[in-house]
C-alpha cells in the first residue's frame, strides 16, 4: 500500500484548500498525517480528512514553545511539510512595519520553527527524512512581487532557509526542498480574482504530486531545490 506506507508525516496548513489535497495524497500512499491547526475546533469529516489523519488544535505556528510541544509529542517522523502561511496584497506605501512583521511571522518564522523541531525529531530517529517548505514565484522572480513586497520578502526568506538548511542537514540524510507556486486555483483565489483565467493557474493536485515526489524515500539525491510550479501563468 503506497510508497509512504506506515510513515509519519507532519503537515502544517493541512485544513486549508491545498493542505486537504496534500493530506489525501499522503494517506493514499499509506502515510499517517499529523496536522497542527490554529483553529480551536476542526471537523475532520466535514473537511474530508480520513482516519489516517490526526489534528491537534489551537497551535500557533509562530509560537516557538507551541511548535516545540507539538513536534515533541509526535512519533518518529519521515517528513514534515510546511504549507501554513499568510498573504498581504498592498503597495509599500500602504504596508506598515506591523504587516511586514506579520508576513514574516506567518510565513518565514513558522517554516523555520517547524523545520527546526522536525529536524530534531528526525535526528533522534537517525533514519533521515524530508522537509518540504512552500515559497512562492515572487521569491524567485522578485519583479513579480510588485505591490506584495512584504509577502515577497517573507517567501524569499523561505527559499533561503531551504537552501541553507539542506547544506546544514546533509550529513543527517535529511533532504530539504521547497515548492514555489504561482497563483493556486483555490476557491478563495477565484473569489478574489473573479475575472481571471482560472485554467492558467496551478492546481492543488499538481502541487500535491510535486510534494509527494519530494517526500519519496527514493528522492534522497534531491535537496536544496526550490522548485517552480507556475501552471500556465
């Protein structure tokens, strides 16, 4: 049953539109998925998440102690995927320091803390592992980040974290990679950009397949990559 049979995988952002698709693909491949959710209550059935998914509620991923406690209670991990984040659309003239800090907390800081604690878990198990972050197209092509500079800076931080950490953890056989999507075809994005051509956007399913490939036990030679996945935009 699947290339991830019996393996434990942490998945942040797992209750969101992309995260639910990723969770399903992971469990289809036999993984047991552990989701930290900021919500106080989550209805797994309503979200279409099966029995192989466990959810811990009330977790703020920018809170160092909360992240440490979440990962400390998990069984030995094979992978940790970090989808959770936030977005702010505004030119720099309308973006204050509080918004900038918020973008870093929601995106770069949360990814950093989860990588740190997941790596500690994997090192203890001495079996290697996989860390997968989510950057974004503007991190690789900063000119695309006009009018979303705070978000662009935060996602660029994730790209840098990924490359640096891959080098740091190579002796532990922990591969560290990231995906860098453009606009994702989610209900929220369709509502926000109702006049767009949705057929050009990258689908959650395509991103899920890429993440799955980066978690594959046979993908050990891939580390330090920030992989563009743009659809047809």
